[in-house]
C-alpha cells in the first residue's frame, strides 16, 4: 500500500510539474502576443508637403504677375492621416489675392489627373475674416477625410495674383499641413517666393 501511495504522489508531482510547464509556456505565448500587438500598433506618422508652381508675367501695361500652383501633401508614414486641412499664408497680407475653384460642386474627370480631383472649401465661415486679418487661407478637402499611407492629396491649380510696382516688393506664400495626428502642423518643404 505504501508503494501505491508513493506512486500516486509521484504522479501528482509529475502532473504538477507538467501544469507548471504549461503555465510558463502559456505566459510566454501571452507575452509574445502582447509584444506583437505593440509592434503592430506602433505606427509611423510622417508626411511631406510642398509647392509645385509656374510663374507668369502679363504682357502690356498691366504689370501683373500670376503664380499657378499646387500644394501637394504626401503621406510617407505607415498610418492614415485623418481630417486633413491646410493653411496657405500670403505676405504681405494686403496682397492676398488667391483664386481657386472652391466648393462641393467642382467637378473633374478623375481619369485625367487624380491630383486635380479633390474639391476644397474654406475650413469654416470665419475664413474671409482670417484672410483679411492675417493673410491666411484655411482650407479642407470636401470629400477626402483621410490620406492613406503612400497616397498624395493636392490643392490644385490655385492662382496667386500680384502687382508689379515701381517699388521693389517681396511676395511669399508659405504652406502648412495639419491633421488629427499633427495638430501643431508641418511646414511645407518649400515656399513660393517672388522678388519684383
């Protein structure tokens, strides 16, 4: 009978050892899954924005110039950029003569140029006041609510008009990109700078 008690105790110890090994293995698996979740949830928020533009001078006595430009945003990160919007700041603010096709009804053929597709609108009803006070145009896309990784979004074909006077003048447009993840904004890689 002592032998059978001894055998049962050995079996119990062996089972307890197996249970302990299973618990350790389970903890290792759980830790590995948590680390994998952390790795997956580590996202890279990275974006660049820049201007592309052409400079045109009018012939004749008008003495005016026009910049036709695009403000391009490129998501080079690994996460979508939510609720994108931009600020285009013109100095001197008195020369803030920006024209563009704004509003929901702007229609484009998506097959021709996907960058030109997105219509834009002022960010809110105070936009005109901000333009007058600070020379800042705050705009948001009408249909696009996020920029996926690798995607580009552009405020396309805007025109900045300026006068060429007898006095030497410096005109500048700066661009800034904002979104839910980048509420402090990201400055564009370049500016539009004109010395006349």
